[in-house]
C-alpha cells in the first residue's frame, strides 16, 4: 500500500495520474475522490456516480476503492471493484441508498477513497477492457 509520500512520488514520476489533483484530498494512505455531478438517490434505489478525477495507473500499480465512512453512516453502500493496473479514465460506481430518506451528493463532494498498491512485478496483462478511457457515468457495456 502506498503512503502519501509514495503517492506524491508516483505522481511526480508519471507512474500515477490523478487529474485534477488537489493536495488537500491526499491522506496518509490514499486519496479522496469527488463526485463529478450532483446526484440524488431515493430510498431503496441505486444510482451510478462518476468520479470527478481521471485516474491512470501504470503496469506496476493497482487501486482499491472504499466508500467514505460518512456515507456508510447514513445507509449508503457501494458496489466497488479493483482498479486494474493499466486502467485510464474516470471511475463509475454504484451507490445504493439503504436509508429511509433521499440521499444527495453535490458536485465536488468527497465520496470515495482510493488506496494504491504496488505490484511485486509489473503485470503482463494491463487493463485493456471496455471501460478504458471512460468519461463521466458509464453504464454497462456488454
């Protein structure tokens, strides 16, 4: 797992791209990602949400997404996936409102944390899937 120092070094070397990057959202072992656009999710429903930030990982890095605890505390749960080495683009995640009231997020609000992991050996199979270079909310591509 990369520390804040290692994340900054990876950004400086080009091994990692977070755009736009704001130092205020860097924390000890990850980076807080923000909502691209305003979203309201009714109770008992889910909504797709895109990150404001574009993330690019080289073949030596993978990312793990975690919902911020402040959202979990109001009944929002997320379907999160590994961000594969070689991925480039904005991230789309599914949020489910298990609460009894509508849940809203304004643009630029932090809602996810990404934690970066350095692979022991560079992958032979960097991500080349259908979500490469995603922009905005991307619905299922089959």
